[in-house]
C-alpha cells in the first residue's frame, strides 16, 4: 500500500529519490489539496509534479522492501527455491484524462496497465513481451511454472511454455468495469451497464453500452489515448476486436456460476442484517 493514495512516503524514500521539493510536512498540504472535489484539472495541475514525486517515492520504498525480501531469501538459502512475481492491482491517474486516483469505472491505460516481473529459478532472462498479458492468466502461469496442476475452474490459461522459451505470442487482454461505479464495495454500485476494453499489442477498443460508444485507439501513435481513430479507420482491426468482445460477452454470460453468485449475495445480505446502516455493532465473521 506504500504507493497508494493518500501519498505519505517515508522520509528515507524521499531522500533516496533526491527530491527536495516535497517533505512529509508538505505532503499533508499536497494530499489535502489534491483531494479537493471543488477544483478542476486546471488548478490541480499546478501541484501535479509534487504529487507524482510523492507517489514515486512510495514506489521507491516498495523497491527497498523487495530488496530486503530477496536478500532475506538469499541469506536463508531459499532464493533458488522460490518463484517470485511482482505486480499490482491497478494503476493511478494524474490528470491524464482529467481525473485523479483510480476510479473503478474507467479503463484507460494509466489505470489498467500494471507492471509484471517474473523470476523463476533456472529460467534465463527473457526480454519483456510487447504482447499484453491479462492477469486472468497469471495464476495458471505461476502454477504451471511450479509444476502444480491447474484447477479446471480457473478461466485463464498458462503462458509458461511461451515465457520459458522466449517465444512471441499473440494475446489480448480484456478489462471490464461498471459504468458510473464509485465504490464497488456498495452492492448498488455493482449493477449497471458494462464498460469493456479489448487490448492487443497495438490497438485497443473501448466499448460503452449505456450510452453506446465505441473508441478505437492506436497505442503506437497515441500511447496517451488522447485521440480515438476516426470511426471509418482500421475497419478490419475494429471488426476483429469487436468479434473478440462479442465472444467474451457470450462466454461470460453462459458460464456464470449462479450457485456461487447466490451464495455470495446471501452472505452480503446476512452481513447487512447483522450490522444495519448507522449501527456500530461488530459483524460476526
């Protein structure tokens, strides 16, 4: 959680970054300012670089802790027995598209593209792949690398053979969210039309269903997703990604586990009944 908002990095992390512009004391003002909902992007932008400096220092502190972990594993003689994967659950927006933090209803690259570092004992260093890798495939890939059977219930597939051999692979990453969702912990926020993106190495299709909208981005020419392509451009690409999206939507509805969904919903209702809104009584686990 060190890089997470609010951005309060350790003093040592700030020192490691060599940035004298920000300090723990100034961080209080910067976080308060950046969190104001009454200010537009124009006024927020004047402190953007300082906010990013705080965020970067938080990432630097994670680097320090990872170094401690690796050194501890080496000293204990377990480093070569470990598969290590370092990734994240989301990115962060710093006014890239006029927003802040990581709203759960947007699928721009700064929010859904995250790092993935993988180290497997005995595996030679492999160049980073330009093909997207969906987190749906991470668990099967790690299990395969560890020579552990992959449960049939997992929806993803293992890319360990391709990774191990350094082979190129063509893949797409599909991301989804709920339009207008502000907090997925609230059940009422989870119901709504989807926003869906289909991303391959160069192109990314962003679909909204209510109101209907379709945007195709060329990430090589426009990595910041500032100008979607004209609706008549790249029709074969658009058709291919639309077909992938259609197949995904059909699959996601036909393969729903209604029994598990009903159990989850029942559990949520039990928690709500045990701890009604406005009550501070503890909830039994």
